[in-house]
C-alpha cells in the first residue's frame, strides 16, 4: 500500500507553481505508462490557464483548494474546494480564478 497526503502535495505544487514563469506545476501520484488510470495533482497560480485541449477520454477534477473555471465551447463551470467536476468530452480549458490545486483523474 502507498499512502500520500493530497493536502501536502497540493501545498507543495502551489509553492512550485508560484516559482515558475508558467505559473503551473504538477505531480503524478498514481498511474503512468503501464496503467490505464492516471491521477495527477495540478496547481495553477491565479490567472493562469491550461489552454484549450482535446479531452483525454474519461476524466474528472476534484478541487483540493482554490477556485477555477472549466470551459468547453459556450459552456463553463466554476468550482471551488471540495467540488468534483466531470471533464467534458469536447475540447476544454481550465483557468485559475485564484491559486488552485486539483486532482486530475483520467482513464487512458
């Protein structure tokens, strides 16, 4: 069994994101090339964005801290700490409304 504190990882990734020019940082906590499930803690500094991209397939966001906006075409969803969002199957983007850390889960 492998135990990790998502709260601690979120804090660490937020600190790292604040120190980068891109305002982003991430760390995969489960999965990888040999697994069909991948879970990654992603941190974005306030105002930073993950540009529009194709959906990786089935996926979810669980917001660990902060606030974000998930945008797909004309639709958008705002989320904050504790919210669980299902990724749309269409192209989408994510914008940090304030410093935000979330758990991204995708099935590869």
